């Protein structure tokens, strides 16, 4: 151990005797390690941000959509057949072990009015409080979510997103305010926390969540009674040609006029919904969840073996794999470029060590003459190469961390410290020192003492 300590001291002394050359020799290693560290941290930060974006959209989420109708070989598109019911939602939540949560969705597209301001949000969803759990929106920015009692009673309440609050209220507190959707007053009881844009650029905060029964039976009820639609229909006209000359009726309870229907619409209990939002128990269980949901809905909808499904189950798995694969490919490409610079640094170390052996030939011969063996000479020059690489690796780690922090501060790119990359940098530095320093050290150990002492 004492002999090894003396050898290390001799190696450090030899490197200090020519600081400029040693510094230039380690420059290639510094650049290579810094490139590896910075690329790994920036790549890992991008991957973390991507996972968070996918999670905000619902990495474990599934969506059940109604089927497609066709006429004369022409497809009418998804949702042209309304086959999903609230009973399907309850059955899935009750009978599918791989499903953690399930919520119905009734869509609508309408203008929201508050005072003299109006806005058309990207999404108006009628749903249940479970939807907030599925989308990880349990924590609201202000107020509170609507409850299951609001859903049962079709209460006129809503929760709005940050974009809707900004466009309609312009700095005012929306809590307790009343907005109008299709002339139906809704009390704002909560504001969703900010999610920002998703991976495809859609604003997730431009949304309004309402109890699905309110959307179904109050907001869209006027059109549902005639068109069997669940959202977005226009209100019935107050003055129509058919109402100018009302028909006589002998019924005990005559038909309601258009004005009466407009003023107090009666719920039309149609039970179809537009979508079903699901959350799997975990990401690995998504395939099992899809199988369980498909099997259950086929049984409930009485679909026989060879008949096509009247619904579609979609998940985020393919999108997650695509974006993750792209990020991983770019990170590996940049890492490969950084490793090339490490190889160049290693060649530089080998070159300088060969020069050092040539310059110190007499020193080698003198050490051998006083009793040093081949292993001592090999060990001395090998330690010099390893020390050079470790010093370059340490400087490269600091330099790489500084680059990644600077990039994150100036460009706003996400970064994430990678302990694995730092450990790998140290291992690679030592490996480069051993790999590229071995031949010069071996050559020095094979010198003949007499010829070495005669060398000029």
C-alpha cells in the first residue's frame, strides 16, 4: 500500500511538472464528459416533461366511444350510432377489476355568456365527480367540485377551466357567478387547476365541466325530445308556423306550447351518453382492462361472436410509445456523438503518454537500474493516464452540469440531474485512462535498462 501511494505521488509530480501539456491533454476528456452529462440531463428532462404531459392527458386513461353507422357502404363516422348508456359505466366500474375509475361524458358545443362577455370553450363536458380523479384534477385552484347529489338532481352548477375564467371574468373572482349556456343559468362553484397545452397543442384549460344530467336534460333537452341528440342542439324556436294556429285537443292535459317548453323544459329521460372515460389500475394492466371492457360491453349489448363491436376502446399507449421512442432515439444519437468525442480524447491521452515515455526514457532506465521491475514502471505510467482521465472527468462533470443549468435558465428547456450519468462518466473516464494508457505504459515497462540509460 505504501509503495502504491509513493507511485501515485510520483505520477502526480510528473504531471505537475508540465501543467500546460497535462491540461491540454485532458481537454478532450473534459469536452467528452461534459457533452455526455449535458446531453443526458437535457434528454432526461425532456423525457420527464413528456411523461408529465402524457400523464396530464391521462397515461392510464381509456376512452370508450360509440360505434359507427353505415348506409349504402358509406360510413357515418364515430358516434353516429348511440350505443353507450350510464348503465354501461356502472357495470364497468363494478365488474372490471383492471378498471380503477369510470365516468360518463356528454358533450356539448355552445356559447357561454357572462354579462356582456361571451366565449366558446373548446370542451363542454357533462360528467360526474369521478372524471376529476381520472384526469388527476382533484385539486382545484378555487372553490369545490360538484357532487354526486348535483348529478342526481341535475343541479345547475359548473366548474370552469383557467382559460374560460380569464376570458369571461378578466380578473374577477368567478366563484358564485352565474353564466348562461344555451340560456340555462349555471352557478360557477369551482375553478380547475392549470394544466396547459397537451402534446398536440390543445388547451386543456379551455373547458367547462357540468353534471352530465344537467347537460343532458336541461341544456340539450329541447333538441333531444325530437332528434335524440345528447349535445349541441339549438333550442326550439318560440314562434313556429305550427304554433300560429294551435290544434284543438280533447285530451285532459293539452300539449305544452313552445313558450312553456322554453321557460320550463321537462327532462326527457334518454339514457344514451357520448363517451365513457376510464382509468386503468396501472399502465401494465391496460391490455387486460381493454379486454375486460370489450367483453363486458359485448355481453351487455348482446353482440354475438362474429358481429362487429358497436363501440370503440381507445388508449394512450401507442401515443406514449411513439413520443417516448422519439425522445429516446434523439438522446441516444446525441450520446453517441458525445462518446465519439471521448474516443478522440482517449487517443489524445495515448499520444501524450507515448511522448512522455520517449522524453523520460533515461528516468525509466535509472529506476530499473536501482531495482524497479516491469510492473512498477507499468503501474507508474498507467496511474498517470488514469489520473489525467479522472481529472478530466471531474472537470467535465462540473462543466456539463454548468452547461445544462445554463441551457435551462436561458432557453427554458427542462433539465433533470442524472446520478447515473455522473457515475457512468467516472467509470468511462477511468476506463479510457486504462484502455488508452496501457500501451504506452506497457512499452515503457519493456525498455531495456542499458539502452534506456544510453538514450539521448
